[in-house]
């Protein structure tokens, strides 16, 4: 019966090519618009560390003085001062923790290289950065805890930089000249491109990861420059690390909710202690978001993208309603045929199934055309100047979602017309058919 | 075969109540050829739609081939209609987008357990029976009215129904074509088919074994017309069967 329905549906669609084309086009345009924006939304709102994100937390405390202008925003600032970062790192009871900031300086190519010196971004952090975020290594491994503690001159470099400097060879043990200092390379990353670049949302949110990773203590000992954000709550002194300036991000790994609750209490206790000591003017004001909460809190998905996605879905709804009207007209125009089929033994259910399959075939055609329009839409998004534009590619999951949405939309559009048509009274039709 | 007792059909709207059939009774025996006659608006078509299970009766009792149709759901009524009844309509009601063979196959698609090959065989035999085996690939628009009605008869026969319900079967045909179609219906009857024909034409009604006259929704009289007695009856059953066809 299904094959018969398919054949009838094909025939019915062929018999009214203009109406069929209109319906396919209406669905495809709606699908194309909504899937373009949903793909962008999906890319931007995805979990950069599936399976681990629930255990990674971003601690915030509030060292701002009263009346420092922070009154407008009651939430604690997103960056830690050096003193607080050191205190939290060494007093906290997190399973793993890493403080970090973004740097940038000149890399001097190895002697004999045809390359000219060039500037790279760096991440100045602790060794737990790599294990907490499951950063893949192509060669070597992260530096040791002793390297962290001893401010060793070691570095991990990106695969891109390894290719540029050493032709992609295993460069572990070779030296890197960065910012006028020599660092022994201990590891080379494999390809790693978390989207968004969650660990530092102050810099490029959807940009590439840094090319050089150096121990935090080493960076501070060498006073390597800061390329990321710096927020000062008072007049900074000559030494940024003793100034009331936040420039450090911190991530901790907490493996249970209980551990997270305990860590949040620890943050509050620490703030109270600092408040009692007179260093913090405000009463304890802390936050501890897990990774996905942190992304939501920082509005990683731009509001205009969300709005465009809603608008596109609204447009799809308009297209579906339009298709409902066209299908209704198409089906009811065949009242005579439907009445005859009913008289010859077709049940209402059989007629309903036949017409729904017809609507589904329109959906299938709409899905194919909608897919092409989605790809065109994403191409146009990639040509926009926004920071996330280059990420707008159709992923396999969204491809399947496109097909599913098109079929669903067409079936939803077909429900009412098919139901109405299946209720046609055959007795009325056979006289007038 | 067809046993209606005290059947009433009332159409209701918010303001009007129309009694299309009133206390109507009819018993059609297996192998009979009965004509239901009456003027326009008398209730002939209502009788046909109720007999054909296209509408539900309001009051009364209707037993079709031993099955009490009261309380059957749409699926059961559709299956019963498909298996027991072959319709011949005044306007032929062929599906214009399907060729002759596909049109004849339509009722068989709604019957369980019939494969494509069997469907094709039955449809082909039914078309042979009505003399249209050379036209299987033609579309309805390419046929004369008489040929279209023959296709409709083949469609009615293809499912080997127990009862043929004909609604003014020659109403849209000229005299010569009408004669051919009536000859075919009579021939089917002689071969054992039970036929109930609704008509307002006394000449057509005269070719039936028995006439039932309806006026204002009521049977005004049952007239025996012994002019047409079946020459041949199927033995032991009333279903019209195409040779070699099996349910």
C-alpha cells in the first residue's frame, strides 16, 4: 500500500507542477532561512568540551572598592588580580586548577631559517591547563609540576608554529626564542580548536588558540607582557602584580556538585577573610559557574544571532502556513477522486495516509532544495565581517536536522489538509464527480 | 443478500430536519436484479448511499450479506464496501489521471492479501469481460462514454463483489451506448450477479426482475416484473466471479 501511495503521490505532484513547485519553494525558503540561522546558533552555542564541561568551573570574587563604578554591575569582575589568583591557586582544594593570561611577543626564527621574526599570541598558564581541557599533543607532553614551581624556561607550541618553524618535525627538545628569551620545547599540540575559545572570552571568542604556551610563574618572573584585558579598580603602580588590577583568568576542575559547593564556600570564606583584613571593601560577592553557565553568563552567543534564529523560525512558520493553504486547495480540488476512492473501499485512514505521503514527498523535495539554500545562506554568512562568520559551515548533525525539519514541517503542513480531505463525504462526491 | 428493515435517514441542520428515507424496507435475494425507481428527490440516491455503506442510516436495520452494518467503524465499513459491493455510477467516476488498467485496479489496492500480479490478472480479466482489453493503456478522456462506463463496470467486477449497485448507469449515455451497457448488466445478472439499479427511467426499470418504487422516502409499492428472469445462476453463491479469480 505504501508503494502505491508513493506512486499516487508522485503522479499527483506531476499533475500540478506549478502548485507543487510553489509548495516546495515555500518550504525550501523557510527551511533554508531557519537552518542557516540555526546552524550559526548551533555552532556558537555548542559545548566546547562535551563530557567535561560540567566539571570545569570559573571562580569569581569581588575585590572592587566601594563606589569604584562597579556599582552599576553587581556581579563580581571576571578577572582576578595576581594576589588573589596566587592565593586561590595555592589555598583552593580543586582537583586541578590553572591560572592564565594572554601574552604576545616576537618569535625569532631558528638560525639559518629564511623566516623573518614574527609576532605570536601566547597563553601563560599552568600545566593543569592541558589536562583540564584535554588538549591533544602531537609530540611530547605538558611541562612538569616542577617546571611550574621552578619557573622553568620551557614551552609548548602549536602544530601551526611547529610547521612554520620546524617543518612539522618533532621539535621536542629544540629551543624557541620568544620575547627575547629562550625556551626548551617540551611539547607540540595536535590540532585543537575549541569553539568558542571558552577559556578566555575577553580576547577573540571564536579565534584560534595561541601558538606558544609558557608556565605562568615563568612568565611572571620574566615579566612577559599582557595582551589580554586588564581591569584596574584603582591607580596602578609600577608593578602590575601588586596593583589593584585584574588580568588573570582562572579555571578549576571540581568533580562533583558537593566539591563545587565546597569550593564556592571557600571563595566566600576567602572573600570574608580579605574583607576582615581590610583588603576587600565589599562583603563577599562570589560566583562559580560551570563552563556552559559561564558561556551563557558571558552571552557568548550574540543576541542578534538568537533574534535572527527566532525570526527565521517565524518565517518558516509563515512558509508552513502558506503550504497548509496550498495543500488544502490541492487536496480539496481532488474531492471527486477522493470520494470515488472512498466508495471503492478506501478507509479514511488510507486516504489520510495517501495524502500525508504526498505532503511528505513535497517535504523531501523541500529538504533537498532547502539544503542547497542553507549552504548558500551559510556561504553568505561567511562573507560577513563578524568574528564567528568563518565558523558557519554545515555540520553533519545539522544536515540531518535540516532533512528532519523539512519532513516534519511538510508533515505538519499536511496534517490539517489530509485530515480535512479524508473527511470528505463520498456520498456527496460520487454524484458530482 | 441485502436486507433493510424500517430504515430511516434524517439529515439535520440547525434549522431543518429532512427525512430522506422513512421506514424503508427491502429484501434483495441473492442473484436478483432489482430496480429502485422514483422521481427526483424521492430518496433513491439516499437509498443507494446507505445500501453502499457510504452513509449511515439514522434508524432501522441493515444486514448486508449476513453482516449487520450497525455500529461498524469506518475501517470495517470500508472493508465491507470493498469486498461486497461493486459500484457503477451514472458519471462513471473514473480517475482521469489513471489509465484504464490502473482505474480497474483501484479497489484491489484497498484489499489485503492481493499482490501486484494478482491485481493485474484480475483487472485484465475484468477488462476482457467488458470487451476493452485492447484499451488498457488508454486514459478515460480517450474513450467514449459507453467505453468509460464499461471500464467502470470492469472496475466494479474486478473485486468479485457480492452485490452490484448501479446508479442511473446509462444516464450519461446516448441510446446506442445505453443499450450496450444495459445488455452487459443483464448479462452479468444472468451469470449470477445480484444487481440493484437505481433509475428514474421506466424502460430501464422494466428490464429488472423486480421494481421498488420510492416516493417521499417511502417504498410505495413493490412491483414484480417477471419479464427478466435470470437464465443462468451461479451455483451456490451470488458473487460475480471472473473466471479463475480468487478472493
